[in-house]
C-alpha cells in the first residue's frame, strides 16, 4: 500500500483525528485502522480494517480491546464467506479465544464449532452446531449435558425429545418431554407427550395429557391416534447402531451412559448396548468406559455377562441381553436355595476376575443380571481396577455406598477381599430384603458399626449365617477370606437346603412401617372394620384402612404388588373375592406430594419398586404419593390407574 503523504503530514503534526478521517475518506483502510486504534476508537478501527478486507487485523484489534460488543459487530459483518471466516477464526485461535473462533465457524464449519463449544462445556451452543453438521447423536448428548446443568430449560428438553424421537428412541423422547412439562406444560409439549405415551402403549397416560389439553381448548382431538403427527420420526424406522443393532427400547440410564435393548439384525439375537454419553468429567468417564471394554474383551466366563463387540464410534459396548432382569427386583422374595446358588455363581465370577488381576469394586444387586435360563451373571466392569492383586491397588471413592468396604470409603488400597465385603452385603440383602446399612451416613456405618445379625430379621435361619456374613464383612481385610476360593468354601458349608420357603416372609423396613405381603386370610369378618367420618379403620387396633375395588381381571397385578415386599408400596392386608369384583383392604395412606418433588434417593427407591411390579417409570413419575419426610409410599389405586386398570378407592 502506497504511503499517503497528506495523511502522514497530519500525523507528523500530531493531528491524528484528522489523519484518521482522511485515511478513511481515501479508503486507506489499514492505515485508518491503525490510527483509529491508537486513538482508542476500537470499534471504528475494527470496522476500517474489515472494510479493507483485513480480517486478521480487524480481529486482532477487537481481541486486544476485549470489547465483546465490537466482537459481536465484527462477527456480524463477516457473513458466511469461508475465506474471511477462516482468517478471522485463525486469528481468534492465536489469541486463545476459542469461543470467538467457534462463534465464527458455526455456519461454515459447524462440526468444528460444535466440538469447540462441547470441549468448553457450552453444551447449548454445541447442540445446534452438531445438528447443523448432521450429527443428531452427539447433538442429543449435548442437549442432555446442558439439561443436567440447566434442568429448567424447557425448550432444550423439547428439542432433545424431538431428536430422540427421530432416532427411534421413543422412551428417551418421552422422558425429555416430561422434563419439559415439569417446567412448562405448553400445548406443544403435552401434544407430544400424548403421542409418545400412545406410541409406547400407555393409553391411559396418553388420555391424561389429552384431557389436560382439552381443558385448555376443547378443539383438541379426543382420539389418541390423532396425535401421531406431533411425535416426529425419521424415515427408516428405528434407530440403529453400527448399522446392525436395531434399538427396541431404553433399558436404563445413568450419569455417564445409557443401556439399550436392541436386536442384532445379522444374527437375530437380543443384545444390550451400553452407550457412553458424557459426564461432567468426560476424561474419567471415558477412561472407565474404555477400561470396561478392554476387560470384558479378555474375559470369558459363564458367570460374567458376555461382551460381543465394541463400536468405537458410539462409543458402544455390545453385551448379551439379560432378559431375566436384575437381582434388585428379586431380593426379599428368594427361596433359600436360590440365594445360595446366586452367591456361589457370584463367587465363581469373582474368582475369574481376581485370577486376571481385576478388582470389580462395584458388586451390588443392580449389577447382577439373569440370563434366559435364570442363571445369575455379574456385569458392569466400569468401576473395575486392573492391577497386581499380589500387591493391591490404590482405590479412590469408586463404587456404591451401601456396598462399599471400609478401605474403599477411606481411599485405602483395595484387594480381592474388597469385592468379598461387597458380596457379603449382597448376600445379607438377598437373605433379609434390605442392605446391612441403610445410611444416610454410610461411612460411619461401614467403618464403625457392627455387622447386623441376619437372624434378627430371619429368625428361622441358624447362626452360622451370621458367622459367615460377619466373616465376609469384617472391617479389616486381614480378617476376611483372602480370596474367592476361600469364600466359596465358607458359603458352600452353609445349609442352603434348610427350607423351600421364602427366606423373608415379612421384612421390617427401617422406617418401622410394615411392608406389603401376600394377602393372608383374616380370621375376623368385615364387621370388625368400621367406617368413621375420616374413613375406614380396624375396630381392634384403630389403625386406618383403605378399601380398593378392582375387577377380577386385575387380581394377579395386585397380588404381584402384595408379594413385592416393597416398603415403598401401600401395604395389602386382605382380599375379599367376589364373582365379578375383588375388594382389597390396605393400610391407609394419604397422597400429598407429586412424585417429581420427592427427593431423588427416595424417588428412585419408589420408582424401582414400581418397576418391579410392572409400572413403567415413564408414567410413574406423574403419580402423587404419600410422603413422611423420609420415604415415599405409592397408593395402589393411583398406580393401577396409570397402568390402565380400573380401581375404585375409598
């Protein structure tokens, strides 16, 4: 660029304002930008540089000034010219302003922008960029991460639901729409919920949302099928992973991953897909995921859940599908022989792990699954630690608090006996229906309190069961069996064939409320139940009662409820059979709190209890429950209602 002598003469006389104005007038843009910048007129300087197509200079001026308004104006002037955007973004990266670079690249290079926003933890900026880059899977994960930080963002939840629906994940879509409705139940959200519930087969829940819509505007359709267009779906049916795994449903989800039931379309087999989402600490979550895949690939044991494949693009681990559910749904209602069989299979699995130098570190009922033959298998190696068991490994606080050994609690070295402590907790729970320690101060209990006696909850069992559990759960690792083989000998010596009856007939919940049992025949007649102004009560004890009437076709559902032994479910006391209807007598509960407002741990216990008796968490979250400050109790009639079963309560 030639030197303008008139401009430089003004500069020599220190008439910088006039020099800058003259440079602008003569379109000496670079010189004008330099002069305006020296005067502190950053915005004008950046504009002048941009006018001269000096985008690196323009961006450099704006970045040095740290003026966000100037940056916004400059970004707006850039437009979508790829060359200009690349120059400006490169200058922003040199200045360590990745956020500015990402903002510039959103239109022309959306994938690069998305990955930058994601790495910065700005998930709401990343998600639309992933969508623009035609990567709906990562877009959905970005929205999930954003909602974990900002659960009140209803539009984000709505967008996540739409993405999940287009992927064929109807359960995931409904969960997202429910999150949106919790914040703002707009017509759009409720229409999508009606469509989603119908698609999942929950017609009663679909009609619930339709009724709410029609309460606002009677012109909304009555027929649930009319809402199908409100739930989008991509052409080509269900979501597929790695081109061969057709997703059936979401089986579970956690902070770092989702488990999907799927069908391998090459073999026709049912499989479980464990898909990594992203936690707040991505590196730790990803490391555990990779370690799980590496371990599972090397292990082949009939007592471990078998890994079939690894898809690094997901990333996704493919396991055999376990149709028998988890041990969590069985504890408290297992024959003694079955408890023994499960315990010995778990020890077989631990023997294999320990022989390969692996400490599982998260042995608990939800990680014990049952195959089609009803055989228990140990799964979830995500927390496992590979090390030299001759030396032990240093453990952080990884695991689940109700089943953690003292050394895990304190971060001390862990060993094979750490898994045996957790196994002792699991065997205790299988025998009694409850974990040995109920919290909330698990550390104090595991470190300082004596192991509870199994025989106090199950008096028919001999004391040798107490002795075995105490040995497994010794506070010191030196006092426990030193390996799974020694523990196997200990448990094999117990009289598991003592009885064919259920180990636990009537567990005693920690809140002292009797749990549900199969309704026994009562030796007194209905006249000894009296009706008062407040409702029904037992004439002998004065205890409040509830009366629920159902059609006989619902009997098996209610009996399943009664047999569940779950303290979170309203207690069934008696059944009066009729030719067309059954009358059920239950403990009185007063539903006062929406399930969504119950604290997370109590809500999780209640939802787990409901899922065990066939009530999907998708509809259960809309229930109102009794709440005593510690525990949620679900009324039978309300639960039957969301299952589409007619029940009259009084």
